[in-house]
C-alpha cells in the first residue's frame, strides 16, 4: 500500500507526485497513456509558461516527466477502471491489479469537446486549436475564427482580436450564453466579424488548415480555427465520492479538498476559471500539500 496514489500524469499529477516525494511520502503515479503528459502535449507552442520561451507542448511535457522521474517516483502504466473506498482508497486497474493508498489525488483532467466534422482530426495542431491562450500567438497578424457562444469563446475572441488581423466569431445561435459586456466590446472591434445562426460544416487545407465551409454555403479562408464549445471532465470515475457542478467538474477549491476525506482533485477536472498548464501545476502542488496535511493530522491511529 502507498501513502498516496496519483491518478494521471499531466502537469497537475506530475507536480503533485514531485511535491509528495520531496516530502518523503511513498507515492505512485498511475497513467493509462504510454509516456503520457496530459493535454499540454497537443499544444503547438507554449509561450506563456514562465522560464520557457516558445517550447512545444510535447517538449515541455517531457521536461516535466524527466524532472519527476529523476526524483524516483514510480509510474505504473495501466488504466484505472474504478475507484473504491473501504478504509483505504483503492484504484482498480484494467490489468486486474488493485492499488491501495491512504490518500488519492485525482488528476485525470478533461478533454476538449470536439466539433465532430470532416477534417477536424486531420488539422488538429495544424491550424485547429482548442486553447487560444496557448496557441494564439502563433497566429499574430493572421486570420482566425472562434467557434462557440459561451464565456470561453468570447474571451478567446477578445484575446485574439488583439493579435490577429481578422477574427470571425461563429455561433449557431443569434444570442450568446456568455457575458454580454464582452459581446458588446467585441462588436466595437473593427477586426471582429460575427457569423451567427450558422455552424462549421467542414474544414479544408493542404498539410495545414486553409479554411472552412459553413452550413449556409459560405467558404472562408483562415489560418487558424479555435474551438471553444466546452470540455468534458473525466470525473465519472469518482462521482460517488465528490460533488460536481452542472458540467461535471468536481467542486473543489485551490486546495483540492473534496467532500470525501483523503480524496483530492487537481487540474482541469476541478471547478476553476482558468485551465492552463501553469494553473494545473499549481493545483498539483496545492493538492499534495493538502494530502500531506491530511496524513499528518487526520489519519487514523
């Protein structure tokens, strides 16, 4: 049995494990992906993580992995199929193994909601992005579009309007779900054009994204397309032990503490405003600190 099991080896899980190891705790990381480092590996270029200038997401993820593994944290490559709490936390694995731990840090993350249209997977990372703050600087002075009608889409469009020559805001409805003040601010931007009551039918290009077809028949040439229609948190595994909001995110503060003693969450799976690599790393540190505190003062015996 371990003192802490960390589920997920993205930035949140890796940093949580590093902090625990440095505190002298017996910790293990469980990750289903071979040499997985989370969603950061999908970013074309990361230019907003302190200390690294224009590094690819894959490179940054590998730096994180090397740092943690050099500290001696073991990684078990296996898929967690269930979480059980019976005096201790148990992670049931696809291989049939069961890993027991006094505390559990759940950092399984979230996945971007996809459009599900022809060409999307082909041009992901080749013009299509799901994070404007991660990849927006790559499209400085170019033509881009944002798909979505919520706060994230509006924030992305506003951010990109300060970088790009042209920003199309595409929404299938006429009204937005997001902050109306931001909508009005966008309407005043000369380089922002609203394309409402329409959807993207298909994307096209030669090696890289070159444009989109709308379902109203229009064809628009683009350098970049940012999809902001929400994310799907991987929280079903622990739904019996936590409280979740209407979108499935685990309700927890920066300390990662859930309603179940000994269970902590970190990274994109929890409720928060900004989901970036730097906030995921911070979450990992905070969740580890909470687990250490729990083991010091709240453990049985």
